[in-house]
C-alpha cells in the first residue's frame, strides 16, 4: 500500500509539472483526484476558529475553476463539532445533510442535494486551518480505502493547493481569475425557495420555456422576485455558461438609453474617450433581463423594437451594423396589455415581448413559503453582517409573519428580517410590531338583503371581545382568552390583528 501511494504521489507531482498557470494547476489537481475518488466538487476553505467562520476561496467542478469569497458563519453546534474534528486531519462524512458543519454550509449555499464529503485539514497557524473538501453527490460514497489514499496524498495535495491559492491571490488581476460574483451556489445547484410550494406552477412554466430560446415576459408586483425567476430561466437554458446581463429600464434616462443599450464609439460625443459595448453586445449569445420594461418612453420603445426584430444595431457614432444573438427576458409590474390598448405602450413591441407570459404571485398568495424565506434571509444576512451571535425565531413569530399582508412582497420581508437581526442583539426574533404597521387593502362595503344582519367577521369579533373582557385582557395562560376559545394564543393574536381588535381600547 505504501509503495502504491508513493507512486501516486510521484504521478501527482509529475501531472502538475505540465500546468501552464495556477488555474490550469487546479484543474489538473481536480482531474487527478477524480480518477481515484468519487468527485463532483473540490473546494478549499480557510477556517477561522476564533470567529467560527468558514471562508470559501476555491470551487472546482467539471465546468472549471471558481475563485470565490464566501464566508459561512457556523452555528454553535457546528463550531463545537469542527473543534473536535480538527484533531483528525482526515474526515469522512457519509451524508452532509446530517452533519452539523456541512449542514450549515449546505444551508448557506442552498443545496439540499444528498452528498458525501471527504476532507483534509492543514493547520496554518494557531487560529486558522485550511480545509480541502471532496464532494460527491450521493450518500456513503467514500470508503475506508479512500480515507487511506487521501491520508497518503495529504501533504502533496495540501501543499499544491496552498501554493496555487497563494499564486492566484498574487496574480489574480493579471489572470482575471478572481470574480466579484457570488453565484457559486447558482452554478452548482440553483434553487429557489418555494419552488415546490407557492412557485410550483411558475417553476413548471420555467422548465417548459427555458430550453426553447424564445422571449419571456414576467409579470407581477414590485418585489416578488422577478429577477430571480429570470435568472432561473437563464440557468436552465443553453446559454447558462455565459453571464446573465440585467438592466433596469426605469433607471436609465432617455438621453442615455441608446448608448447604454447599444454602446458608443470613441469620439461619438464629448467624454467618449474610448469605445464602449452596450448591454446587448455584452449579452451576445446569452440572456438579457430588462426589468420595468413598461417605464420606457415611446422613443425608447421604437429603438428597442427595431433591435428585437433584426438583432442588429449601431453603436452611437458608429457606421457598422453589429449583429447579436440575445434572448430577451422582460419584466413589468404594470398591465402592459391595458397600456397597449390605451396607446401608452406600442402594440407591436407588446406582441414581440408577450410570446410566453409568466405571472409571478405576490407573497401574500405564497404564505406557506414565508417560514422558509424568513429562515433563508436570516441565515444569509447573519453571515453577510458577520453578527457575533446566532439567530433564532421566537414562538409564534412565523404566525406573525404569515398574518401580515406584505405589500412590499419578498423585498419587504428581506428588509424586515435584516432590521430585526440588527436590533435583536441575539434575542429570539419576534415581529409583533407588524400588527401596528399592517397595511390593509381597502374593503368594499357589503350590502345585505337582511338589514342589520351581522357578517361572519362581525360575529367572530364580538365573540373574541367577550372572551377578552372575561379574561380581563389576558390572552395566554389559565383563564386566558385563548384557553376560553380553545385556540393557540398566536392564532388568536393573528385573528385580532385582522379584525382590528385592540386590548388597550377595550379595557380603557
């Protein structure tokens, strides 16, 4: 066995000699390991034991090398487990979903895929360790023979990756290997919260249209996540290998629209000191997402329609026609059909965009997704802000979130979670203040053929008020209104908010 490992170490070293640059060296390391281990992803992270942060730097798949900058703050349970496992440089994890450390990491990257992990840990200094992780999709794929083999290759592999990482950090600007994007999790396993519940129908439409390479129009209220849906279409299309280009049409002044969309030539106007590619040229052979398309002026609509019809355009100040192959995904929170019928939006552009419309539901129609979304945002924002404490949700907090109307949709939920994480100081997250800021939709007065006959809401309201008077305003505990009514206290509070029942007004 020792002789066999010695030969493999020699082969490994010889394999790297032919690498022309650091990126090529990482690819060769990945290819070599894949010959001897089950392997779908090779990653490298620096673990900071003082702060409990796993700082991911490298991800390598069959698609290539990604140098990333992702910091995952581990939970208390995961930090304790990690501290124990640092005593053994080789760790074999049969199922990442059931291990505290890899479970936290999978949650951060939103990957629910069952996976096996085999890792090697090298001490850098008293507080920092370098971890090299071999990941294979499936459970229990790494056997004892794999553990022994990685142990034998330990020094050669860890030294090579540490050296290559150092070179990449030094020469990153020259070689254009470090990217500022945060899409590692998207390139490995794109996942959308609610894809099996509130967005099931939307995901079904996405899966049907993504491979067809036709225009898509996304419709829905502000903040429902139309850009997320657009990106999911791109990621599932044949154009996924190239960058997804996103623009907000409502944020571009008419005077700059043409140069922003189609670019300009050097000297085309004062300040044009060099040639610039526009968004359409940047999106050649890829997808372009045009948000708030309904905000375009009539002149802008004419220029866009001309481009969409021929996929040809001229840069500002240019004489040569430029041809591109771009898939357009547009989005709007306005009723484009009504605008077209009223002459406020060009009908021919409407027909061009409305090939495959998808209606994205508001958050109030996806209430089953709210707990998962809240957990997702809390986890992401807690990591981004590097909070010194773990987060938790108070009992009844999810009911509070689900009872709220969410006029700002997912964007509002994200902001509420982020604000609560900042002010909670480690206390369980509660959202009772949402009842005070609840924005209700105006209700039409209902008429009844039986004058004075109470509605169901009025009957329920009267019954709750009687119980509250009997309990002297107490909701929970023995003799409380929730006990008298036989319902959960959080359910009662939610019903009171909906009906506008205030205890202080009743008892004053």
